[in-house]
């Protein structure tokens, strides 16, 4: 008797670009389809997937596609490793074998931005995402608010806008709070979809070359409004906060319990912030150390560092 086939939480699927839609000046929506795209799944909210990009003049000739593709990919010489970048599932339609991914356009500064600028319908791409045959949990979701959350604070730079947009669409209609989005252009608000009536969206247009220069003060204002004159919790928690060297490692905290669910049962404010690491570090310090928000009610993702690529390229 043969051994049962191992069904992994994530798998690699080939796809092609079916549609491209510009969303304002700063975002472009890609709809991917393919024979196995219907086998992708999503845990909702800020579900992450990996896009594997073609190499110039080589395409995907060297890309391993088996179940252990990632280990094989890491063992390849640098010049043979396809670039890998992380994005958010904007929408998934298994019945149509389609998935939407929104990509921020910021010039031809790296493999992903070059691909997104030049791509046309019919171009090939590989997606590593949740495997519908696994049944979950898949991981890759860091928006984990308590079941009883009075208010939300969402904030991020252009790289986080698609995730915030997906979170907003997933919130219940009665949700209340503020979403602060730092964008390159005023028209980038077109990347948003449905927003609950009780959530106020605040777009702040970035000063050229100054990441976070307007996001940080805008978040501080929003936090003060949501918290009022005191702490956002009935019993202020300890404000001890260890330092994180964002030049040496990731700043990534997504509080959860032992069952991989929310870290608290209820909270007056749940905050989710993502973007450039130094900016997120500053906001983390303000919300936890200065504002006194419980660390179990705040998710921080400083997932990129200015001047550094996700995989070093």
C-alpha cells in the first residue's frame, strides 16, 4: 500500500495574467487565472501569498515546482533564483479560477516594480498560496482582533494599502474606527473598496522621499481621538518595551493565543500597522509606550526596510 499523499497548507500554482486595471496613479490590479488557481484558498483579512517573478532572459526555466520547491529554490545559485515578493490576496474567486492582487507602482526600482510596470495580459507568473485541499488553518493572516472590539485603528504606507483595503471589506458593517493611509497620489484612494460607515479613511499624501513624515503624526492624532484623554484600556498595562534593531531583524508582532486566535477576548481598541520598519517602530513606541495600548491589542508589521529588497535583490 502506498503512503498517503501529504497535503501541505501552501502550494505553488502557475498562472497567467487575465486582466490589468489601473487604480489611480499608484496601484495596478492584476487578475490571475490558471488550471490550478481554483485550488487556492484564503483565510480572509490580510492573507499573504508569494509571487514568484520571472528572471530576465530565463523566465522560469530554473524554478523548482514540486512540493519542496522552496528548499530547492534556496539551494540554487543566486543568478538562477527567481525573485520572490509578498502580496495580499485582494479577492479570490475559486469558481472562476481567478485571484486579484493589487501592486503599488513606484517606478522601476526592483524586480516586482519592473514586472508590474511592463506586464501584459498573458504573462506567466507563479503564486505560492494557501492550499484549498488542506482545509486550514493556513497561516499568513495577522489581523486577529478580539471578538469584542470597540474600535479599530489601521495604518500603513502604500505597500500596506491593499491589505488595509481587504481588511476593511472584511469588517462587519457596524465596525468603527479610523484607517490612515500614506499614499503617493491623492487618486490612490481608488484602491479601496467597501468601507464600513463607522470607519473614517484618512489619506495622507507622502512628501517626496520622506517615508512616514505624514503618516506618523496622522496616526498619533487618530490614536488620541480614539483613546480620548486616557488609556485605551481600563487597566493600563506595563509600558516596558524592548528595543528592536530594524537594521538587523524584522519588526513583526502579531499577538495571538496558543490556539492561534486573538490574544484577548475583548478590547476597546485594536490596532494593525504595517509598512517601512523604521516608521512602524516609531508608531509602535508611541502606541504602546506613550499611549499605553496593550501589546496584545496591537499588530505591527515592519516588513520592509528602505534600501533593502525582500530577498536581498
